[in-house]
């Protein structure tokens, strides 16, 4: 009888199944000695399973408690406060400070505790420093335009200047490499001590990109150059994109933009100005997204000299789709709302 029951059980290999088979035999009235004779498991294992079953009434193994935590919940909260007091502190520095509070733990343990609270190490975002005046001006601007819809923003032409550098210095580049390939030619981003830099001025609206002009070398970005750019680039863009429809022009508070001669010229041309634009607020200007995309596309072409760089910039500029431009313009109500919610601080854009 015992052989008939045990034969199919001998094919079982897992500990869980072996334990179930032993308990099944025990429930059927077989003694520990009988079960040992089947050689289904070592003698000590069989008697331990039977003993545990009698004590707990279950074949489930009690979960081991594991290694005791080195810190209490109170000490974990203290670690969190220490980290929030200094966001840039390393896990090694935190471990030393935590040790002064009576917790001897490694930097790895510190990282695990912080991870439990959702605190992970990430590269700090780079944003312009905001003074009290900047914050106040941002709030004034956002309150003024808080009721504007995406349709309202669709009547605005955004503009800005931007630098482009040779050899990928305009943006970041990630590569996938194997061990030992760090300095392989295909995995290296070339740099030079004094890379050629090209400055451009461009504008765009919900209707797509407008004009783009390249500032000649050794030419100062002054009021004379800016007025000439507005005359030759902005006016044709407004006529092409809006015709006789009234549009609004945006530019920041750079000195050459605020010159009296520029203000007078814009007034003479009946150009309505958005603003006043708050300082240190690139996150409110969707053209920054355009520059970011453009720089990545230009760097991907790997231009090797200034002439090629200029050619690639112009080519990639006209390749920016209207759908992308429309998407950036439609983000304006969200940008305004987020800055108001954060009381004038930076938004995610």
C-alpha cells in the first residue's frame, strides 16, 4: 500500500512538493519511520516537516524574519530630514552624519532607506537663478495672461537668439559601448579649446517657423543689428504667416531689445508687444524647446567647419514641422498655470 502511494510522489523534485507528499502520507496514518523508508527525503527533514505541521496545522513554511533592520522608523525619518536639509549630500556623507545619531550603517543602506521614501539620486536640473524681482515679474506676467487660451497664444510670434557650436558642444550625446571602448573613435565626442560659435536669431508661431538669420562673425549684437533684423526678418514673417491679421510680437528684455530706437521703431510699425517679459524666464518661452530640438538635429549631422554648420542649421530649421510648433504654442496655458501654482518658481518646461 505504501509503495503504491509513494511511487508517483518520487517524481516530485521541489521542496514544496516534497513537504506536501510527506504530510499527505502522515495524514494517511503512516508513521515517521514508514515515511523515512520511502527515502523521499532525509530523516531529519521528514521529522521536522511532521513536527511543524503538528505545531502550526499547516504545511506552509513560516517566513523567516531575515536580518534585523539597523534602523528604527524614527531613525529613518531622521535620515530623511538630514537629506532634505542638504539635497546634494552624498550617501557616504549621510552615513557619517547618521552615525553621529547612533546608527551605524553603510552608504548602501542609506541609499536603500532613501529609496523607500522615494528619494533617488538624479542630476540637478540647470535653471537660471531667480531673484525676488524675477519672481515678482513672473507672477505679474502670468496673472496678466492667465485667461489666455491656446487660440490666443496662436497669435503670438516668439523670438530669441541662440548660439551654436561645432563638435557637438551645443548639446549632450549618449553612446552605447562595450567594456574597453570608452576611447574608441566612434564613442568619443571631439572637443576643441576655442570652438567656432555661430549666433542666430529666429522666430516662430503656431503657423510654423519664421525667418532665421545668422549673425556675421565679429558683429556685435547691438540695437543697429537688431533693428535691421526686425526689418528684414520679422516683418516678412508676420506678413507671410498672418497677412493683414493683427499678431503680437514677443522678445525678452535684452539691452538691445529695450533700446529706445527699437521701441520707437516697433511703435512706428504698429507691432504689438507681449509683456513686459519677465527676466530669467526661458521656461516661459516655447522657442527654447525649438532651439533644443534644432541643436540635437544639427549635432547629429556632425558639421566639421563653420560653413557646414551654417548650412546644416538653415536646413534643419526649415525642417521643423508645424505640428511641433503648434504643440509648443499650445503648452503656454499650462506653463502659465504651473508658474502661478509654484508662486513664480521654475516650471518643468
